């Protein structure tokens, strides 16, 4: 009885139980960083998790995530409309979002994730599952994939995008002007010198400008093909080609078009504590890769428009630059500017679509501990539509983030 009670107590006191187990990989103690390859967008530089071995197996598991509260004050427009979460410059296109001043609190960005690492004869097998509560409070899938020996299948960041030229911001996601999208995909990555070369086939989605609603039915006959080379965390180059189509069997338009895109990102050290990061993206028919987050249904930044019964790809240019400085080991600031443009006809039909989005921000973040962050950020957006009308708005955001 004593022996049984001792075993039961040891199971309940998991550190005692797991301390006697062999681990497939090095254990990461609580509070220490587990470098996953995916930078945290708002917290300390990397996600933090505690790794635990499943007894009797070669599999280690890690639970993680964070709780985040965002408190915002909008001076001119409600930049969280219609979901009361995130920062969306496209909200300026709707005059119903004007305000004399509005304060909002939200914890929707909080997220949960689960990762496994298993030692196999073919190398390390990794699985990752993550979700959050954006944009409207319902739990939604962010990532779900498996990876073995360079082969990845599932949903995760598009291979077309990169984090090399991005920065830490309190607002979820990269600013407008950066490629930002998650897709179901098949990807293969191989080392090429000191860098990595990756190819992917990704779920394709044709997004047609709203003005063609009722005349077209979107379809994609082929997956998007992407290629990317990333050298350490210094620079990345990527390209894409895709097919965009309307299904003539169920609509009056039966046509297709070819889209393409190229992207370059870089991070340039300016001393030991400062970096200049930047990104440039150009393409035609890649709007749904560029307008996120906040691009509901990808309709604000479409891929194609309809002209004389044919699909025409939309030229898109996006760029962004940020100056990033670590004041101390615990204090960080960044200031940045980005722009996203799309080329739609100025014949009056598309006057209410955006032509140019300019976005600027400045922030300061205090990493109180390796798992706790407090921050303050100023955000400014200016949107000009195709008809020549310009709207601008300012927002203050204060955030508290707790990793687990």
C-alpha cells in the first residue's frame, strides 16, 4: 500500500515523476526559451514553453500560448470595427466607423498551442497545433501541421512570406505593406549553404473585386507555387506564380488569369543594439496575400477585377521599413512606416476601393520577465480610395501579455 501511494504521489507531483525519465530531446526548464523557429510577434523574442517527455516513448510535448489584454483608444475611427479586436486601417473605408473617441478592452488575441517532437529513424518528427480567439471571440485555427526531415504538410505561414524584415508590434500581425497569410500547404525545405531553400504548393483562393458579385464564381484549378531562400535572419527572397479563375459553369464569366509576385526582406544591424528592417513586395494578382490582417474575406485587397467579361489581375506594391532598438536587455522600441497600393481602374466603378494605405507606428515594450510584457504603441493610418477621397485616423494601444 505504501509503495502504491508513493507512486501515486509521484505521478501527481510531475517534476518528481518526469525527472526519472529519458527524454527524446533536451528538456527546456520552465522560464527558459525554446526556440521554435517562429518569432513571437509581441512577446519576448521567442515563444517560451516547458518540454515534458511522454514516459516510455521518444516523444516530448510542449504546451504553450499567452494571455494578452489590449486596451485601445481611437481618436477618429474605430479601427477595430466590426469585430472589436485587432487594428484594421480598412475600417476607414466605412464612414459608419467614425467616432469622437472610443475606448475598448479585448483579450481576443490570447492563444493556445501544443507541440510534439518525436525521435524517429528518419529524423525529428514535429507536430504543431495553435488557435486563438480572433477576430470575434470564437476559437479559430491558426496553425496545424506536421514536419519530418524537411517535409511539411498542414496549415501554417505561407512560404511566400518571411519574418526577417518585420518587427515587434503590439498590433497583431505585420503592418499593411507586408505579405501576411496562413495557408494549407505542402512544403519541402532543404539547407543550401548557410541558408534554407523551400518550395511549396499552397491552397489557392481567387478573390474577385466586389463589383463583379453576381457575375462571377471564384475557383482555383491549380495550387499556388512558391519558392523562398532565407539566409539566417539576414535576408530572404521569395517568388510565387498562381492561377486565378471564374467558373463559367455556374456564372456568366468563364475566364482565368495568371498571377505572380516577388518579395525581398532584409535585416541590417546598426551596431550591437539597433537594426534596420525592411520589406518590398511587388506582384499582380496577389492581393489576398497582402491585405491581412483585417482583410475580411480578402475582399478589400482582391486579386482580379472584371473588365469586358474578362478577369484582369490587379498590380500590387507593398513595402515597409522599421528601426528597432534595444535600450537595455528588458526595454525595446521600434518605429516604422509602410505602404500598400493597388492599381484599379479610375472609371468610377471602383471609387470606394482603396488605392493607397499608409501606416506608421511607434512603440515601447518592457519585458518585465521572460514571460511578461507591458507595452504602449501609437498607430496612424491614412487611406486614400480610388475616387481620390482621403481619410486618416490615430490610435493608442496599451497591452499586457503573459506567456505560459
